[in-house]
C-alpha cells in the first residue's frame, strides 16, 4: 500500500480505529463490524441455550424422566435453535466468510452427535420402563 493506491481502498472521509491505531475502517466498515458483533453475540447465546437444554434434559433422564412437557419443550426448542444457527451460517455465507460457515457447520455436526446419543439413551430408558 502506498499513496497512489490508498484512495482506492475506501471512498469514506471519516475513519475509526479498530483494536489499535494501526487498523482503521470507514463508516461502512464499522457498521459491518457492529453487525458481525451482534451475530457473534446471538450465536454464543444460542449455543449457551442449547448446552443448557442438553444438560437439563440429561439430568431429567438421569432421574428416569424420559417424557413429559419439559422434554417436549426441549424437543421443540432445540431444532428451532439449531435452525437459527443455520441462519447465522447463511449470513456468514452471504458475507463470503466461508471459514465461519465451516466452523458453524462443524459445531452443529458435533452437537448433532451428542443429540443422537441423548436420544438413544432416552430410548433405552423408555424400554427399561416398559412392563415386561
């Protein structure tokens, strides 16, 4: 980067420092950064909710509870939360942040494996509760 090509980087006239004085962005860049920060916050919150739901359902199943309104609520809430994560991955894709899309999909696949084990365990509990 030199003085001749510097003007091609941005048409903005107002610049904002980002993380240090050596990194700056224009108004459009700061707006995008804020949207990305919101996406990160929402994504982290969704993951915390999913972990809470999995832990809660595992504890219920540990007490022998394999059905009921709380299990039903969890069974409806988790797919909706995973759907929101897929929407966030699509948002990253629209912005061409392919590494973030890949990361999101890998995490979802990992948690799908956990969910599969929890569902399998629930089935085993239900079979054990059936009268012989």
